[in-house]
C-alpha cells in the first residue's frame, strides 16, 4: 500500500471523514485510528494523510504525538492534512497551531472538511454550554465532501 490515512477524533466524525477520503481513491488505502493504534509504521507509505477534529483549538493528543515522534519521516513523504471543525474563519490558525511550520509548508494539500455537532454525543453540561454558544440545541451537519474529492485527487495518481 502506498497511502495511509491516520486520524484522531472524539465523536466519530474524523473516522467518517477518513473513510470518505479513502473511498475516493482508486487504489488501496490503509486507515488508522490513532486513538486505537497510536504508533503505526509510517515508513512503508509514499503518501500520508493526517487529520482530525479540533476542539478548543487543538487536535487530539494522539495526532500531536504521531507528528512529534515522526516529523523527520513525515518530511520525506507526500503529506496531506485535514481538519474537522465548525468555524471556517479559524481554520488557517488551527492548521498553523497544530502542525509544525515545516510540516505545514511541506504538505501537498490542506483541507478543511467542515464539521458536525451531534448534541447527544455530549453530556448535559456540555450540551447546555453548546446551546448557549451556538444559540440552538439542534445538531449541525456541515461536512464538505467536495474537499474529500480534492484531497484524494491530489494523491491518487
């Protein structure tokens, strides 16, 4: 296999996005949930797509650790990055704060995949806070599948 999609998320949206990106490839792609498999062997891949959800400005620790522990290897690969979050205006700062500058610059493609907010996935207190912040207790489904098409196209050659 020449492509790995490694992701970390909190409530299933990042998994859904990783699977959606993989489904757009014409070749086999391996998908790794970094929460379950925090140390994948990335050396055998030509292309590596990294991504995850953003909460309070940060991606999950499992994704941060993969990047921190494999920066030199990642810089020798074709890299794609994706983030899942609801607020588009903050995306650029999230990319820059969660991916080291040299990796961010090296990435062939960076994609904001939109986001989802499923209220039932959160406890009572968090739901109340979210309702106050967004002004609604309705679920939000704002995934940008055209970005999955574009991201896969940048690597599926």
